[in-house]
C-alpha cells in the first residue's frame, strides 16, 4: 500500500498487555509483510 494510506501506531507494551499487543501484531502481519519495533530495556546493563 502507498505510504500515504498506511496508519502508523505507537504502543507501549508492558508485561500486563504483552499478549494483547502480540495478537494485534499477528493481525497486522496478515495484511502487511513487515512490522517495525523498537525495544528499550529498563534497568541496569552489564
């Protein structure tokens, strides 16, 4: 689909809503070939 017709949604995903958001991603993948994700890990890093 042309980029002008694609809706972009940014969602915050936490432990409490992970299953629901993964289900939404699966629905999107039925129509589109790609999903972009950015991950940030809170807390200490080694």
